C-alpha cells in the first residue's frame, strides 16, 4: 500500500470511529503520514481506534458524558500500546462486535 492510500484509509477509519468528529485537519493528515513513515501497520491503527472507542463506551452509570474526539493525536498513546501488546486479533474482533451492538442500541433509543 502506498502512502496516499494508507493516509486515506487511516483518516476514513478515524472519521468512522464512534465519538470522533467528522472533521479532518491538516495535523491529522500529517500524523497519518508519520504513522506510515514509522511503518505502523494499518491494522494496528484500526485496532487502536476500536480499543479506545470501547474503553470510552464502558462508563459508570451517571458519569458525565465524554467530549467529542477532535484529533487523531488522541489515539497516539493507544496506537503505541497496541504496537507493544501481544493481543489476539480475536479480541479486537470481539470489541468491534460490541461496538456494533452498542451503536445499534443507541440508534434504537
């Protein structure tokens, strides 16, 4: 995959992540390109989006709502965490499934 395709895929995945604004800024494009230059696999970035969104979904009853994520940089520490982890792909597939169920549930309310 070339750089422009990688950046496009990262930014598309970023925009489709629950809790993220749909606006992509120049800094987001620069960070996506930097991830490509570092050799971060696209799947790792996607898994980081899923992990962070899942963590934000699990909140105590009555907790104040979280603000909208406005920058790809929000995910940088989670991307590094996923890079360093040895977690099975099945776990991230499970989290994706849970996010889909939560999304359907919130749309039905």
